[in-house]
C-alpha cells in the first residue's frame, strides 16, 4: 500500500547521510529520483519503497509461476489430438517386441538374429501391404567391415567386422534420384534393454515407414530408413553405411533419432552444418516443436561426454542433418531400468507425429534435390514452451543483436548526458555500482564453492542426485543470501544507509549494461546463443521505458512492480526453460562422469550461475526495499536446515525406487590380463575383478555392504603400460583414475582368444611396426552372423614398450 508522509529535502544520493527512522519504525521514503534537472536543485518528491515482505513475495511468486509454466509445458507431451496418420499403439507393440529379447549388444544372438528377424518380418509386411500403391520398397541387409579414427577420443581407431545394417529404400515406382535418410539403432549396451536408447526410435521409424508407404500421394524423393545395429560400439554401423553402401551417394540430408534420457519430449539439439533450410523445414512441419540452438552449441562444444551418428554422417558423408533425442530422466539411461513401460504412449505419439510430418515435408521439398545450393550460414532457433518455434538466419540475428545493444547504449548515454549529471557523476556512479555487482557475484561464487568443498570433505557428495531441490535449498539459498547481503551492506555502508529510488534505478542500469556486454561479446564470437542476452536486454529495456513515468512519480509502487515483472515474463520463462534443460542433462551426467570431476563443484557452480542470472534484474529491488533482514533470516534458516540434513546423511544420493530409480553405476568385469613385451613374450599375467565407479563417490557406499571391496585393493595407474594397464579400451583421459582390482580365479572362456606376434620391424623414423594375429574360435550355443561369441567374457590383451 502507499501512504502519505512528510516530504524531506535531501541531497543527491552520492553524498546523502543516513536517515533516521520515522516514528513508525520505517525510514524516510523520500528520494531523489535519478539524474535529471539541475544538480543544485533539491527535488521534493515523495516516492514509494517496497516493504520487505512484499518485495520477497512478488519476486518469489513470479519465479514460482514461471517455473510452473515450464513444468506444465514439459508435462504436455502431446498438444491437441493425434492426426490419425501415425499409430502410436502399433509403434508401442514394435517397441515391446524389440525390447522383449533383453539387452542387444553387438555380436549377440539377440541383436544379430532375433531383432534383425523381427525387423525384416515387419518390413516385409509393410512391403506386401503397400505393393499396390504408388511406391516401391527395397530392403538390403548390409554387413560392412571397416575402420576409422575418432578424434574426440584422442585419435582412437575403431575397427569393425561385419556389423549389421538393415537399409529400407522407399521411393516412387519410377525411382528417385535423391534420397532422405532416417536413422535409428537397435543395438544396446550390455546391461540394458534399451527401450529409449534406441528401440523406441526404431519402433517410430517402422510406423513412419508404414504411413509413408501407404499414402496415396507419390513422394517426390526417396527415403532410406536405416536400422543400424552397431551404434553403441562407437558409431560403427553408420560409418559402414555412409562410406560403403551404394545408396549413400544419393543421400542429401538425414534425420537421426537418438536418446540421452528415457521418454518425455524429443528435442532438436543439433542441425546443419550451415543448412538453415533444414531448421526451416522442422519449424514449418513439426506439430509439437521442441528445439534450441543453445543445446546445439553446448553439445558441439564437447562439454557433454557423448556423441551420436550425427557426427559420422556429417564428417564422413558431408551431408546435413537434424539430430533429435529424448533427454528426460537420464538417471536410468544405459541401465536395466530403460524399459518400455517407462515410455508413455503419448510420448511415442508426439515423436511420431513430429518425425512423420518433418520427413514428409523434406521428401516433398525441391530443396532436397540440391541441398548444397542452400548451404549458407547458421540459424538461430528456439521454442517458446513447446508451442511455437522462433527461427531466423544468423546474419539477421547479428543485425538484431547489434540494434538492441545500440539501443541500450543509447539509453545509458542519454542518461549520462542529462544536465543534472554534470562532471560525469552518472558514469562514475554506474562504474562503481557495476563494480559492486561484479564483486557480489564473484564473492558469491567463491562462497558457494567453499560450501561445496565442505560437503565434499564431509563425504556427502551427490546428496542432490536423488533430491534435486535439496541443491537449490543449499546452494541456491547460499547464493541468493550472499548476493542480498553484499548489496545490503553496500546500501547501508557505501551509500550511507540511504534508500533512494535513484539507487534502484542505477542498479537496473547495471544489469542492463552487463547483459548488453555479454550480448555484444557472444555476437562477436559468432554464437547463435547470443539471442538469450538479446531477449534479456530488449524486454527489460522496453518495460523500463514504458514504466518510466510511473516510476518517476510514484517510485516502486505495487503497480510499477507488477507491471515490471510482467514485462520480464517472456525472457525469463524462456531462460528458466533453458535452466531446466541444463539441470535435466547435467544432473544425471554427474552419475557417470567418473571419479575425477568433483560433482559438488559442478552443481554448486550451475546453481550459483543460475541464481546470478535470474537475480540480475531483481538487484535493484534490494535498493527499493526498506529492509532485507527477514529475507536474509529466512534464506539462512533454509540453508542451515538443509546443511544439517545433508551432513547427517539423511539425503542419500541413490534410490532403488521402482517409480523413480536413481541407481549407482559401477563397471565390473571379470578379466584375465596377459602382458606381452615387444618381442611377443609374456611378461606377466593376473586375473581379477576390475571395479570402476562411474561417479565421484567411488566405493564408499559399497564397502559397508561388501567388505572385500575396499581401498586395500585400490590400484594405481601404470604409466609404462597402455591405458595404465586397465582392461578397457578408451584413452586414459576418459578413464577414472580410481580403480579397484579384486583378485579372482582365472577366466575360463569356452572359446579362448589366441594371440601371437607375426612380425616385428623397426622403421626408419625410430618406431617399431608389429603385426599380430588374434583369433577367437566359435563357442557353443547360438551365435550371430560373425561366427563367434565374444560377448560372454572380456579377455583383454596389452602390449607396452619399456624405456
């Protein structure tokens, strides 16, 4: 509410002393409103300052409402009714049949025989059913052999032998010169039924194939549906297709269907390279769009330790594409919990409607015939709560970004040039306030990282893994409290305790300036993600200009505060959606990022940065509020309570709940290691259980249950042996350096591997070239088409050179 008070004559805030409390306990509400007029003139304006509870309530309700909108959008898996062109029920039956055989690692009968037979049977049914229509359908089972280098794994070379591809070519009966490629993979990691990664994509592709094959209108171009059987073995089958299959030469673009989580919405997280027409096709055709160029630039930066077949088609096929993936619930990605019952039929319907519509649009497009002609620059694209996608060329985005930045700098320059700011007073005050804001952010980040270090030292890492909002209650309240505390101290000490409305106006300008600087920098770096600070500059600036008259005459009134928050709604709701994506991806990743990356540092940093960014345009509310003591007390209470819960071990990081499991990942293999020297002679041999924790907590939660697995069997890296002597195939930099090796009886495979040195030759450049023979005879039981059964035992062999 607003009330009339006696008007006091005051000096500009830079020299004003502390105001004594009024009789009612509140401080003087009179203020100098900004930097206008003669500096010698002492304005007499009664302006309203927010009560502490009202300020906290407004900001809290605003954030909670926007967060609720984000969650509502995420739960709305299907917008409107299905079109009837895609049958999600039939696709679900495909999903259940594929996953019913269990895990499908490369080389297993489940992958090479059972799944292949089922897919071929369904494809043949579609072929017979659509034979009378305007399309023809051809099937080719490819079993390529090849090799390629993978740079992102440190130059690791992948070799594959007769992996499986099922390629289905759908085209008009007169044939097609240009082809679109749709890709999924039906293989899995060894312990997972792989419903989301990637059986559901193959089920969706089968139904999309059924719909396109039976439509009455002939396609303009052809489509190759590639069901590849070796993606988890480092993208091998896709390489075999794009480099060796005769149809690959006619492929002009592709859609890759993947998963980094289980169920939910499928997000477009990669496009191109530099083919904006593909993004435009998705924007035009997708019925339930969900896309962000931010995800694309984050993924392609290498921060996320993962990759898809998109890389193979882009790098080896030089063709553009769209990469889609399910990202929700990554906690059970690549685990036994990735089952078909966790994927909603509505989610399948949504994905099917999108992919069918986009694929149909592309194969009817003239642009597919010569996609290289439309290869010009990148696209800025993002969706608003999954309702609509905004997309425009990057060059247009650059112009727009600089226009918004110019408008902001003009706004600040105009304030600096007003007659009342002679001698550069406004510029000096703006510079000092910017320094206070940056200092508050730096001190906040360091303080929260100290809390994270304390949590790590207490042995309570990853307490938030099964209790996400506990991280907000601990790190979020610490960050918010620190920011408010520093600015409260600045208001009471540096600015002499004066609560001038002009201070609130100044700190709005500080936030605008900092976001504007980030906008210019990101634009100069050529990043399409610069649209985020553009939104965070344009809408607050426009809102501030529209409310300037209200603010000038009435200060931080209820009307001004509500309208100000409403003006921030669009950029903030989108920004909070991006924050959700960050935590949805990175929180589960911390459960499989190894023992070398402290997860508390990552989570504390992410929460603190999110708090800093969200609070940026609320900083001036600290100066517009009469006090902050109760806000600080409330945040401090939540922090202390959460810290006590965490330190007492009541927030256990894992869960075996059937509804929402949060399993701990442990890599365990029974192995016999045989080390040979450069002459091919056996140097040493041992057998044991190699234990590798996928997360930072190591074995601290395992030892109480299995006392034999403790730090007495911890092994250190042997620098003189490849991969530190550990029985795994990835380079050392991707390995966890904390390993445990429990002695065990020797492995007795039914089909032992025969290893021998055939030749040894010293080269002219000082290296030694050696040729080996490695033979694995066929074991008993059903086998795949490669004639061996290598899935039952790991029998690693290592070669090293001594100095």
